C-alpha cells in the first residue's frame, strides 16, 4: 500500500469505528478510483483479432458480409434481414422486442451490433461464444429468419455471391456441407460486423481531462466531477460497466423483472452452449483447441447456479443514447427510467428469477446526481469511424 492509501484506510477504519459513513468523506477520486477511471477511455485501443474466424479482417469478406447482412432473401419468408432488427443509428429497433418472419416477436430486446468486436460473449444470456457462430442463431431461429442451410445455400448461389464465396473458402457454396456453409456465412457476416466500430465519444475526452485535473489536485472544479463520482463511487456503475466498451463482459443478476421463458438467463443457456455443434471448441472454429476451447471447459467445471441463474450480460454503455428501450426485456423506455431502476435497487424481489447480486442496492440519489448520470450516459455516443 502506498502511504496515501494507508492513510485513507486508517481514516476509513477510524470513521467506521465511529459509525460514520466514510465514503462520502474521502476525496474523490482515491487511487483505486483513479485506476478505474483510467480503464475507461478508449484512446488507440483496437479490438483483438478473432483467431477462430479465418476471414476476420479480410476486406473481401467484409464486403460480402455487408451485402449478406442486408439481404432479406437469406430468410425463409424472404422479407427479414439482419438489418431489419439491427438498422438505424443505434443498429437495433426502437421497440421492446423485434418482428421476424410471419410477424412473430423475438423473446428479447435486440442489442446493438455496434462495437461487437470488443465482446467475448454474445446474446443477453451468452449462448454464443463467438460472433460468427452467433449469426447462425438468427438465421435458423423460427421467429427471426426461419432459414436453414438449403435456403441459405440457394441464395449464396446467386451470381453476386457465388464467386466471392469461392474466393474466400475455396469451394462453391453448392459443394459445401450444410453446417459448414452456415458457419462460413456466419464468419463472413462477423467480418462485416466487426467493422462497425463507433467508440471515440465526448465521454472519453471528459474522462481524460478529469484524470488530469485529479492528478493536479483540482478534481472538484471539473465539470465531470459529480457525474463521474456518482458513476464510480455512489452508483458503483464502474464495478460492471468498465474497460473500453464500458462492460466487464460478464453476467450479473441485477433484478430485471422477467417472467418469460428466457428468465433463467445464463444458467439456462449453459448446457445448450456446451453441447452446441457451432461452439468455439467445435470443428467449425479455425482455432478449435485455442483459448476459447479452454474457456468453455472452465465454464463447464466452474458453473455456479447461484451466480448464473437470472444473470444477463453487462451491455456496453457506448452509444446507449441511440438504443432505447433498455434491458434484456426492453422494459425501461428511457435512460431516466434506467437510473430510477438502479436508484430503487432494481425491480421488486420475486419479479425475476434467481438471486440479485449484492452490488445492486437502493442508491438514494439526489436529482442532481440522477441528471448527472443521464448526461454522462448521453456523452457516451461515439463518432462513426
Ligand atoms: C427478428 C429480429 C432479428 C433478426 C432478423 C436478427 N437479429 Fe440479431 N438479435 C435479435 C435479438 C432479439 C437479439 C438478442 C437475443 C437474445 O439475447 O436472446 C439479437 C442479438 C444479436 C447479436 C448479439 C449482440 C450482443 O451484444 O450480444 C448479434 C451480433 C446479432 N444479433 C447479429 C445478427 C445477425 C448477423 C443477423 C442476421 C443473420 C441478425 N442478428 C438477425 C434480433 C434479430
Ligand atoms: C452488478 C453489475 C452492474 C452494475 C453495478 C451496474 N450495471 Fe448497468 N447493467 C448490468 C447488467 C447485467 C445489465 C443488463 C441487465 C438485464 O437486462 O437483465 C445492465 C444494463 C444497464 C443499462 C441498459 C443498457 C441497454 O443497452 O439496455 C444501462 C443504461 C446501465 N446498465 C447503466 C448503469 C448505471 C448508470 C449504473 C450505476 C448506477 C449501472 N448500470 C450499474 C450490470 C450492472
């Protein structure tokens, strides 16, 4: 411990002994909080390469993926493309759930596909462990695109796709086995999606400036002081919303009301993922024995029902102002509603599955703190690159 931290700890002990709340007494940010703040801004951070996708970063695949993403003829009904549910500025829809083939509704709110290159898990419950395998799910989901390898294969035989596919994978689509074809189409779609990076935001400039002010001892005079203090200290938001994408890429039960068939969250998705023919340990991965396979093995041996039941993935907060409504259910209409949700310590016990994580408690935020948090979330909208 540095002398500074020792002193802070001693002070905290002394105040704790007197039964006083010490948090609000200590100057913000302390050294730990300064480190948390440093983790947030994104300057010069490229997303890691996806070693399980051999066409990742290949310009030809990115172009083909762009066309396929926008092509409704990949769906059995002929009217639903990836873009149908991941369009507009926020690359999502503005309703709680989205409409697929035959007017059917999705179970959950579509997350944005912006910045997916930074994620390690996909879907609210993490039932896909790679971006390319994720794409197989909407393609084949009966309420989304309701497709299969036959429909997809017939479409890939179109003049504008056939030669491109062959150039990338060495075979024509009609010569490919069905599952391989689906995996490869997923890889092409993923190559495109990984170009959808939209990060550098006013937020990053504010955090950088604030850190400099803190180092100079003038943190309290900075315009972002109240917002960042509430985000980091009183609201504990940074415990889960951290790193360049403002997500720990982990799963938490924060107590979002849900009595639907998907309320089990990560726990319910675990077995299907481990048994899935397209998971990252499968033969369709271009690095089947790599770190992803190890990750799955760890998940199998360390699965903890109490932690995983009703747990959903921490969404990135980047561009969050563009992606209303919020939460996996889409139940929160505005960012103000989300802040009220956290201020209440989540939805009432009994309205969701499993046990809420201890970090989520009633916050007792003032109106100024609530407004500062909403403004902070709005400042996270990035410029398109
Ligand atoms: C009918 C609407 C619909 C269509 C069509 C659709 N999606 Fe989605 N998408 C969703 C919903 C809903 C989710 C969240 C599902 C869940 O978590 O249970 C989602 C999740 C995702 C995710 C995960 C994002 C994250 O952060 O976890 C990606 C990536 C994605 N879709 C890409 C695609 C691609 C690629 C296609 C086309 C092959 C596609 N989607 C077609 C509705 C749709
Ligand atoms: C314990 C981890 C944790 C903490 C602490 C936390 N969040 Fe979250 N946040 C999540 C998870 C998990 C979700 C998705 C929950 C769901 O849909 O079931 C979420 C969802 C959100 C959303 C909705 C995003 C979207 O795209 O739907 C916003 C906005 C948000 N959090 C902001 C905050 C703010 C502001 C704070 C602090 C007051 C905070 N979070 C604290 C984990 C956390």
